[in-house]
């Protein structure tokens, strides 16, 4: 990757003591422990990753404050995606206050966990979105395929808001009839210029077959719809550890991308760093 920097556009840190009653459960032993910068740094160094985007994983102001504090103390964290209750009466004020922190780059409501699949398609979010736009923040969409139609309505309502779909909406790749209607709804969102997508999280949706051949149809569809200019690679570490390890996923993603016709050094630089830098306005 000449004259460019690899960026991991999506990973997490957490203290398991802060997650009582929240995912991951104690039965999920590989993830039911603390994950801190010291745990990730060796993988970043091994893969030549120069910076990361740290993403919230609890819907609490305390989690966002915890991540921003870590980011100020670890130079490789170039930006943080935090959380605010975007339907709270004072959401706009909360967002404006949070945005004073130079490392806050975006917000992420945890849509996949909400009982109402149409929660995002609601004018009650307008004041929060206006505050995000005023403070130059991006929107991470943590959704599953069933929520893509509502996300499309939200994205159409707010054409100036930069939106990125986390983990390509978690299609259940490798399982029967997974492609429809995911392909249709992804294509509809990709037709909007303000929407991007993360090449992340796919391995943990692949069941018992996390292999190149399993992921290739999804990756091909993402390239055909978003193109190399609106895809960004992320590890989704430590959740990734359920299916693979950091270096293996990094290498697999590069293989899958490089197999695309016309995928050149410029495209590699974009997907594995440049797009995240541009989208999140990383220093």
C-alpha cells in the first residue's frame, strides 16, 4: 500500500464488568473478558495498521466517555463513534456537547437490538440529525437485513448525512436463501451517494464455513453496488475472534478484494484506509 496508511474502520474495547446484563454472555467465553488497547496493539503492528476507528458497543453515555478517554491516551485510535439517545428531548444539546471532543467522529444507535425495526424511520430523530450535521458527525448504522428498508427511508430523509452500514447489515452468508432481499435493499441504499458500507463482520455471519468462497458472493455484490470508493475495511475485533483472528481476516479481505476485476493499488488504498480517513475526517 504505497504512500498510504492502513486503517481499521471498526473495532471495540470493553471492560466486562461494565456489561452486566449485556452481550456477550458469560457462556461466550472467548469474548467474556476485558479487551484493551494492549490486547489489540500486537495485531495492528503485525498487519501494519496505522490507525483505527473505535466504535461503541453499549448504549450508554458512560461507554462513550470510556472510549473517548482511551482514545486520548492511545495515538493509534484516530476517531471514536459514540452513542446518544437520538430521540431524547435534549439529544441535540447532548450531541453538541459531545462533539467538542476532537476525537468524536460519529454516532451509532444500536438499531439491531431494538424491538421496532422501523425505529430509525421517524421524524423524531430530526433534531439529533440536524445537530450531527452542524457538528460534522457521521452516522453508523448497526442493522440487520430486516431493517434496511427503514434505513433507506432515513437516508432519503437526510441526504446530507454521511451514513455507513456496519458489517454490510450482517447477511447470513453461506446459508440457504440469504441473498434476497438483502441484495435488493443493499443496492437501493448504495444508489444514495451519502451511504457507504463497511467490509467487516462477515466472517462471524458465515456459520461453520468462514472461507473465501463463502464470502465472495457478498463481497462481489458490495463492490458492484458501492464500488471501491464507498467501502471501508474493518476488523470488528474482538467479535472477530469468534470466527478467525485479526491477521487471517485482514489477509482474507485483501484476497477477496484483489480478486475483483480492475482492483488496483488505488482501490486497495481506498478500501483499506483512504475511505475511512475521508468518511470520518480522521487526522
